[in-house]
C-alpha cells in the first residue's frame, strides 16, 4: 500500500493534507526568499499541487520519482520531511543535501526521490534509468519522470521515452503543463494540440487529464502504474495545470494578466477537492480548520528548525565529490585551508 | 616498482589490448550480476571495433544491451540506473559522439553525488574510443579525454598497454564513482603481457614506470606509450625513462615528480590538442613541485590544435608520433 491512496477516506484526507502542506510550504518559502533568508532563487509549485499529490498517491512508497526545478511539491507529495527540505533551502548542514543542493537539487534517494533538477528535461532519462535498474533486478517498483511543458521540446526527453518504450521499462512520464515554458506560452513552443499527442511517436498511451483534479491525476497514474508493472511499458500523462506564481520568485510576468490567473484560481485544486470532501461528508469546516492549523504549525516548525540549524563549515565544500576521494581535491583543500591559498603553497 | 617488475611477479599471458579489455569485461560480468554493458551495437554485432565480440553469446541480451542510436538517452539512463542499484558499463562508440550526451554527463552524472551531499553512489563506467590514424576523419578520430579529466566529479583513465587496459577496465567497473575509459583505437592490436589473476586491477591514480632511465623523463599516454618505448630503445646515447600515467584523473603526481627530480628533463606526449589540456596539467604539477629540479624547458608533443583531417598525408602531419617524441627529447638532452 501507498502512504495514501485516493481510494479511501483516510487517504483522501491525507492527500488534502499534503496539498495544503505544499501550499503552505511554498507560500512560506516565498516569503522567506523575499526576506532574503533563502539564497539563490526558488520556483514555487503553488497551483499545481494536485499533480504531485495525485501522482504520488497512485505510487507505492518505494517507487522512484525524478523531479524538476519546481520540485518542492513533488518532495512533499513523496513524503519528504518539510524540516529537512526547508533547512536545505536555507543552505543548512541539516538539509537533505547538507546545504550543497538547495531548492533546485533537493533529493532523498533512500525515499525514492531522485532529485529536483536544474536542467529542463533531465528527469525523464533519470526515470528511464531507474526503471532499467528495476527491470534488470526484477523489483516490484516503477519510476516516474516529471517534466514541464517546456521540456517536451527537449531531445533527451524523447530519447528517454523512446528507450523506455522500446525496452518496455516500468516508467511513467508525467508532463505538468502549467501553460508556460518560463515566459513563453505552450502553443508558441509546440505544434501538437495536446502534449500527450507526442506519445504516439513511441506507440505508448498518451493521456491528457485535468491537473487541477487530484483524483483524475491519481486515476491516470494508477492505470499507468498497473500497465508498467504488467511489463507493457511506459505511459505519457499530460496534466493540465497552472502556476499561480511567476516562473521564479521575482518574475514580473509580463506574459499574462490577472484575469487569466483568476480564471485558473476559480478552479483551485485545493478548494475544489475540499468542497468535494465536504459534499461527501468526509470533511467538515471544523476538521478542515484543524487540518489547516496543523499544516501551518508544521511549516512554522520547519522554518524555525531551518533558522536554528547550523550552516555548513566552509571546509565541507571539499567533501562528497567522490566515493573514493582524490588527492587533487585533498591537496587543494589543505593548501587553501592552511595558508589561504597564497601562491607558493604546497601544490601536491 | 616498474611495470616490468610488477608483471614478473604475476602469472601472465600474451594478448592484445582488445582481448585484454574484453577479458576485463568478461571477468567483471561474471563476478557481479549487477554489471551489464549497454551501447550501440555492443551486443549481437560485438562492438563496431569488436571489443565486446563474443560476450553476447556468453551473457545474453539482458547483459549486453543494444541501445538505440541515442547517446543522451542511454547515457542518461545509465546515470539513473547507477543511482538506483545497478552498475552499467556504457560504450560510446566514438568519443566524438560524447557531445551528444554531454548534458547528462556534466550536469547529472558528474554532479549528482555532490549536489546530494554525498548521498548517492554513481557506479557507472563509460568506455569510448579515441584517436586518429585510420582515415576516419574529424568526427571519428578525436581525442577528448581532457574534457572529462577537467570536469569535476568524473574520473578518467587512458590505457597504453594491454595489462593496464584490462586492469583499468576492471577498476573502473568496481569503482562507485563515474569512470571514463579512453581506448585509443590504433592500439587494439598491440600485444602485451597481461596478468591472469581475476583479482588483478590497476588502481586509479597510479602511474606506471614502463622503462627506467636517468637522463630524460617522457610522460606518454595511450598509443604514445609504445612509441616512446621504441624511441627510448633507439636512442643509444640517452637513458630515457618512460612513464604511463594510466589514470588521467586522479593523476599520480608523485611518480612523475620523482622521475623529473631524477632526470631534470621532461617531455609530455599525449594525442590531445596541445592547448589547455593534459600536457599543460602535467607541466603545471611538475613546476609546482619540481621547479628547481628542471634543467631544460618542458616539451609538449600532441595534436597542433587542428581537427584530424581525412587524407593520409594530412592526417600523418598532425598526429603525434615517435619522430615527434624523439625530436622533443633531442631538443632538451
């Protein structure tokens, strides 16, 4: 069984909780970024929560996902700890990557999270590779490669889908079509009507689902998972969604207007799922308030944890390059640490 | 210990570089079920230069996997596979094709472990062929190992003898780091003594002194190791030491520096383009560590920053060879 499934009441409430957690995490991360507490840059997932949560709701706990630059939502959907995620965003040693990765490279391979990724389109080859390991060792898992609409134009994406389909590997490709590849609308980047039409080139199922509907996403990914486990190869799922924030925090968003944003917000994935659960009697306004309060506490704790966590020691920059360290780096490190890197240090 | 002395303590058999690599692959495939080979025509075809010939019959299509002509796809897949519990050995048919997969190499394979705080292994081996000399023209003759040796997070080896071809291949496959094995295609038929012990490996970062000498040090790689040994034998009035670094990154600085401290003279011979490459790295390390032992300017022998042209007289003009090494030695000794 998965951590949660959209097929049970308990699972649906867990899905709602994770969607709320993602929104709260990213809202708070956006504020901390604006306050200058988070270095670098961040890409927020707000508005797209149903895709990550629907996808992971259809997976088993040890399935793999390979993520994108907009990866916070995938991490939370996969069950990563918001404290360690926030610590990573803050550049702290306690973060998932000891502060070496940041927002764009959060990973927890042990949890099956193969990394957010700063290169558009790099996740699908990673997922195909994980599916190759699974297939090679006859393990009961699948690997999901997330990609954005922009990535569908990348050559390596098609190479990855071609290899996975040719070898019938247990992979699933989930295209998060949030309507813009950075600042350029999807129709100006692709000639197909639906991005899922590209699946036809590989003779695999290609489906387009409402990415604002968590159950629709879970259903499509569930079918794809079953197909993958049956040895019938990958599926390409396009989830139509929308990001409420800019491509990155600070994006002036000259490419769209408030009216368009509002149109999508009227179909908000959390609000619509919440009303469905209210209608079904699985949720009350009171229990929702409790859930929201719990989520806010979790994220407030994560922020507090990240703020209090230690920064890495500068010398840790030299660690983790190789499983078997090389004398080159040890030598450079020793020289720099010993004499500040002045000329004439011992170069060996 | 010199390479010769090492081999004297081992039981060996004579074989070509090609056979030595194949034997290394075969032994590692037999030793570890998680190891498999993938690439263009590595299976049924036996490899376009016959290196994997026969392994398909022995190990089957699951372990000798023919891929589409799709370097970004299969190098990327090998990267993902290495992060998730298996140990792929990828062949890139010609090193010139590596550019097609460079994104996965430089941004994923090389960086994942570091970006993730050391929390993943990356046990992938990439084998590829380099070098001019067979009229294959510019897109099938390049020597690109300096790119990989330069790029943080990757290890690079380049055998010059049959023994090191086998030992380095095995060490690469056993490593939990990404290791690139650069095979010069003109020495596949070169014969040498190779240890038969299945535990024989050449550790990464250990050079071999192929010939001891007192007057001049020649640091040579790949095809130029053999050419340097021939030059050394032919120079009756000079005692030339020949060192094969074998591993380009990490590089065995100590063995090279110790030699230069003894001879005071150095020639660096490598088929890479001369500018910004392996030659410069060896020179830099020697001047950092043995500047005051040098008795003459260090000489570089390599490709003169051109591509490898097609027509034989053009190709022979630019490819470094024994004549160039001899002239370089004569200039300083």
